[in-house]
């Protein structure tokens, strides 16, 4: 409630705070509050602003966090963070950035920076980069709130995909840490603790986005998360479908991180040695020399390689299932 009241007050004084001095902001009194909210998001995430400034400004002006809270989240001195926000507001004023949502023609270019910022906020809450706690529920909760707001006002497929991804990831929060505060990996999580309401909502959003023919990489990542969420155990996971979804994702947005995750899925689908060989190839190229999760990915694959091979995908193929998310993704073809 405290942040909600701060946010409503922020809307009332938007023109003064941003010092924009534009006619667009002056005319906003005649608009609905929801329209003002989405305009504020697009203003704070304007591509003319540096990425770090977009995140700081969004957390301050849209999420209602204090400068001190944002500084603590990103291990930055409050004074440095405050200067970053001041420079961002000056950029908005000097560049004449309008207080408005983009036109339909401009939406594809303008929407992506907004989704990036919301996902950055969620990731900081899902896996905190600083502080004693491994997670920041307040930040991931704010990101999901923004996703809900955005999809109400702009029901685009990739907005639905991002909201689905955040809900599906957030559904595992209660199982991700031990009572001692240590991280619990996916294979060791107590799946009875997963939030089934969030899983159901996220899965429905994935299916909605895939049927639109306009989905992107957030939707594909959400589809992968949905497959995981539907499996009662790691062994019962449809690894063949997950590999196929990573194939589609890698074709659309090539990335060594996507290759790494696909390699682990291959190890689970086929045989451990196949996945380890793919990981070795990725590491040999040097593409992931600074990626901090590499060893945590290699470790499980190497561990599985020392055990008797099994093929969990066979169990999935043996039982009747509804048309797969992979079939939907391949049929509709993601635009690159």
C-alpha cells in the first residue's frame, strides 16, 4: 500500500518531477490513470536513455522504490544512483521525449526496451546480485505487477509471453531455497511447493501467445518453463520437447547461453556424454569464459554422465498428451 500510494502521487506530479515541460504531459490530466501509467513506463524505458538509467528510473518512478532501496539492490551509493536518475530526467527534458505510449507503427521498436527493463527487474528479484538474501521478492513482485499492467493496456503476444515466463519462474519460489537459505536446484526441489495457480495462469498465457503468430523469445522461454512445470519429476520431464524448443529459440536469437541450456537438455534426452560433448565445444570456443553459471551447468551433466544412462523422454512419448507447445511454436514460426 505504501508503494501504491507513492506511485499514485508520482502520477499526479509527473510533469514537475521529470521537468519535461512538454505539451504531452500537460494534457495528461484528461487521460485515464491507466493510460498515464503505461505512458510513464514507456517514458522511463525510452531507447534514448542508457540501459542502467532505464532500470533506475523505472524502479524509482514506476515501482515507487526509494533511491536508497534501489542503491542497495545494485550495490551503488545512493548519491551515485540519484545522479543517474537526475541525468535521465535531464535527458528526457533536453531530448524532448514525449510523455506518450508509442503509435502502433512504432510499438515493435519501443516495446522491446520496456520488456527488457521489466525482465531485468524480475531477474534481480528472482536471483539477487547482491545482499545476504538469494532473492528479492519485492522486486520480482513489482515486475509481475508491471507485466499485468502492461498486458491489460497492450495485449501483445510478447507481453503475454513475458508475463507467463515471470509467473512460471516465480511459481517455484517456495521450493528454490532451503530453510538455511541455500539455493535448491530444479532437480532437488519439492514440487509440491510449486504454486499451481501461477503455473496454470502462466501456461494459459503461453498457449495464447503461441497461437498469435507474433511471439518472440520471451514466449519461447516461457514455453520451456511450462514444460518443466508440467513434469512431476525431473525424470518425467519431456526433454525431447525442451530440446526442440531450444532449437527454435536458438534459430531466432542465437546465443551461447541458449546453446548451453540446450546441451544440458540433450544430456537428459539422449545420453549424458552427448550433452557434455556439446558443453565442451561451447567452452572451447571461449564464448562463455565469463558466464558464471557455466560450472553449475557442467557439474550436473558430468554427474549424470557417471551414472547409468536413462531416457526420460520415452515415458513422455508413451502417454497421451495434448498437442505440444513445440508443435505450436514450429507451426506458427516465430518472426526473427
